[in-house]
């Protein structure tokens, strides 16, 4: 049976013109994972409703009928390690994995998504084109310009596409090094823009599902983007800094009509966003969803701000078949929360737990981190004390502490920090102290955090590392083996993952301009350093 048999389309694809551009749009994972990505769904619908294009979808476990000679092959990259699958799919399509080896007979390979927007450099030699920013802004102009140059030589195509705002052509930029450090990132000549500015969609009609299927990871879910970005601006948070400014979908013009349209196809509704409950009309939205017309709807909400967890919210979620709610608190330490700019008081965390239980929810999931810059062992102890205190305050409420290791992300005030090695032992300490007390502890793998940091902070010299690791198998040991084999030809794993950078360093993504000027990000970094100094002195 086809992967696509049970799909219910919420849009109408347009019939391609006679000379439409043959395009393959791929997700480098299984169909179940890919079709659950709202970003993938929306970009696919955008392409499929452009009559200039004839679009086929491709996943690791299947595809629609593919064109024999595609002109464009696109990838949506949401998870760093999926690069392995990109290389595999290129080989299946008989496309050289390196840009330099492609000819006029090969399609242009383009990519987008949060991984590539934040730092495309580790993957620069695999992509002809990277779309930096929001698809709503980029896709139309990218397709229009390509349609004008499709009959030109490949090098001419790329030079013309490089003029489109937000379109990055890595092969047209030269990176030079001084020892381990990057010395400069420059265009090959004056006709190529020196910098690439992330493109930001500023409308109030945000994304919603374009397909509903029982084969999605979240079966038959209709997803609606309530907000985009986050006004809190925690200093480690890529989802906030990279996607600024904070935008909200119009309640009457967008959210309610989209929800009602989607619920014609399913009874499962997901409200998405980095900080959903900070929509200015969120309470009104919840009141609407509590109306009898929505009886039978299964409602889920992505992570919410702690001080917005009211008893009413918990009650509506319970009535709509939710059993738990998720809040990100980062740490039980007020000192550490101030360092990261988490505007949250400790009593608010306890109040959220009390309200969750009073409203009928059976489970509360809290997310935190270890290894945050400025963290001391006392801060980890504060997280343990907080969780044990919650257990006493709300007996019977199932508590989960999900914990990751701090990973520096591009375009954030913490991008200059490295991963702290003591984080691994601190995860083990949390496990040892919380699990015997009946608190579920879900740590993210420290080894995976190391790999994530490597790719998040990496530059073009990692190309061979990524290729070797693919041959050796995706594990931290494989990365270490690759670095050992390549010793002398690139900096060490220690340099990429653990060492701090100076504020005047040329970072791999310095030519990619995000939402905020570099001077503003440095100012936010310095503010956190001042807080660290004050708190250390007072301690």
C-alpha cells in the first residue's frame, strides 16, 4: 500500500503548465516523521500550488512518481544528523554529493529549515543553494528567478540566484583560516553579496496543516501555528533569537477559521509555537475551544509559559482529552534562570503544578538543562530540591524532569560558549537523586549533545568528518574516530565542541545576518556575564 493512500489534502494542488519545472521535494527521514513536520507540509503545499512547478515528494521509505530528469531537488533539514540521509538520497538519485562534482546535467540541490538557516557551513559542500529564513518569503522569488535562468549554464544560474535576498550559494564564498580560527568569509567577487540576510515573514496568517493522515507520528493531527518566535528571549534559545520578531496569528481572521476548517477532517488538534500561551488572546482562544461545538476534540498544546498554567487552562485540556502539560523552567535555581533571562519566579512553578492537578491533569512535564554557562553544582542541587518539593506539594501528580545538556546555538548570546564536560556527571547525579523518589527523569544523551554542538558550531572543514562518520556509523565514537583519522588537517573535536570563542572571533555563520545585529547579541551576552559576576560575588 502506498505511503500516501490515506492522506486527506487540505489544499488543492494546481495543474502544472506544459513546460513546468520538474522538482523533487524531499524529507531526509521516514514518511511518518516527515509528514508530521508542519514546515515540510507548508513548503510542499506552497510548491504544489505553483503552476510553474511539477512537484514529487521523496522520503527515506518511499516516494511519489519521480521525474527522470529533475531540475531542482530540495531538502527540509530539521535535525542535524539527518544529513546522512540527504547523502543517501542524493546517491539514490545518482547526483554527486559534492557541489564541485555536479555538471549542467544534474539538478540544483537546495535546502532550508532551521538547521540550515542557523548555520549552513558544515553542509556547504553538499548544497548548491541554501534558503535562509521563512519559506513564505523565499520560495516564490526563488522559483520565479530560477524559471528565468533555467536554460542558462549552471554557474550563471547560481550567480543570478545569489542576488535573491535570503538565497545563499556557498560555492560563491571563500573561507580562509589562520590556524584553528576562521580569518575571513568573502564572496568570490564584487558582484556577489558580502552577506546574506535571513528573510522573515511578518504576516498574521501563520502556518497550518496542509494534510491529515493516520500515518503521521501524531496520528491524524491537524496542527495550527499560534505564535512564531518567543518574546522571552532566553539567551541560549535558537527558537527565539533566530525567529524574531514575535508574531501572533489573528484570532478571528486566522486561528478560528483554520481550526474549524481542520476539524472537518479530524478531531485531533495541536496548537504549536515556542510560547503558545503568550498569544495576547490565548484565554479567549481557550474559551472558544471549551464551547460544546468542540466536544470530542482531542487538544494538545506545545510547551507553555509556566505562569500561564491556570486551573481553567488545565480543566479545558482535561475536557479535551489531554492528560499532561509541558513547561520549560530550565533550572530550579533562581540565580541560573536570571543568567539565561528566564523571567520566572520559583513560586510560579509550584503554582503551575497546583493548577495542573486542580484542573484534572494527571501529569506535568518540566524541561531543564545542565551545563548552562555560569552553572555551579549548587544550581543542580536546586533543581533536585525543586522537584522533590513539587512532589510534596502536589502528591499524586506524575512529575517528569526532562533534561538536556546546554548546546551553543548560532545567533544567540551564548553562541561563544562551549559545552561543559561536567554536564555528563550532572545528568547522572539527577538520575541518581530523582528516580528513587518516583520522579521520572528523561535525560537527553550527553553524547548526542556533543555531536549536536559539533555541527551547530562547525565550519566547512567538517565536510570530510561528516562523510567519514557516515561510513563508520552515527555514534560519538565514530566522530572521534573520524577526527583521529583526519588529525592535522582540521582543528580538534575539543576545539569545535568545548572551547569558548572570543567575542571578536569570525564565526562560521558571521556572514549570515539573523534577526538582531551582532552588536545587540554581544550586549545581551555581556549582560549575562555581569549577572554571573554579581551572583558569584553575593554567593
